[in-house]
C-alpha cells in the first residue's frame, strides 16, 4: 500500500436510500467493537434544515439529507479499516471504487471542503479585508508583489487582487492565506 493511502482522507460510502442513519449507527458500533478508532475518525451524514410554509401560514422546519444514499467517512484506508466499512450492514460500496477488491479513491479537498463547511465541520477562515485595500501576495507567481483588492468572496475564502504585470493591472485570484493585509 502506498503512503498516500495511509493518509487521513474523506471517502463516500453508498447505502440504500433511507438507510443512512442505520448505516452510521452500525458503522460507529463496529468501529468501537473492532477498535478502529485510530483508522476511522468520523462518520457524517450531510444534512440541512429546510423551512416549509404550511397552508395555514406557519413555517415548519424539516431536516433534509443533502446527499440521500451517501455517508461520508474520514478514515485511513488499510485492509482492516476498508474491510470494516465495506462489510457494514447497509453499505453497498465505496463511491470511486470499481469493485472487485480495488481500494476507494479519496475525495480531493476542493470537493469535500465546501461540503464540510456547509455542515459546520470545517470553519471558514475569516479575513478582515476590504475592496480597495492594499495587500502583499505571500505565495505563487506574484509572491512579494503589492496589489489592490478588487473583490472578496467570503463563501469560497478567495480574494481577487490586482497586481501589476508588464505595466498593466492583472487580476489574480488568491486564497485568504496567500495574502498579507499588514502592508
């Protein structure tokens, strides 16, 4: 097994629709009884609260699964941890595994992070920056250049900074941790 597969990653497990909660409970019991806490860390069913207006004008809140039929698991894939998850009642397979004994493919951070933010498992970094403010770029091809913030997207933790290149202002999209506001 490669070192990349021994890292902590997020995976998606397919279940029968409507069985997500029982799969989560079964999986958490198996993790504990088979002492897999050091390999399988979190079992998450992404949910959101949906507000519905009833006929009498009142509002009713309803918890709704964001991805019906799927359970998200943070784990290190080893033969044992993979066996525990794969053989949990209600689990039909890993998303991204072609079956036949092939190990599952982890979700890349750019796919899982927005989901984790949405369900409150990942904090969105806050940055106190305003449009028109001067900043210094701390990473990438524009490193150490000064620029002016053109746009701030707090949802995606991204800023658009105008940096000078060949005598022209060029927009560069940077993450919050790629700029320094102490200029």
